C-alpha cells in the first residue's frame, strides 16, 4: 500500500471526524488527526491479518 494512498485515506477520515464534530455528533475535544491515524492503523492491521 502506498504511503500517498494511506495519507489520502487518513485525510478523508479526519475530514469526516471534523464534520461530525461540527454537526455536534462527535465529541469536540476528540483529536481528529490522531483518531484518524488510529482508524487507518487499525484497518491496515486487519488487512494484514486477513487471509487471502
């Protein structure tokens, strides 16, 4: 998986988190950048463990 693709996905996840914060649907104290990084890392870990 390319680093550029992972960065793009992380940016999209961060934007989604920020949008839910702006809509009052997510805790505004949540660090959107760190949370997005954690989500992407979790997905990457799951993909690596998935049998093909």
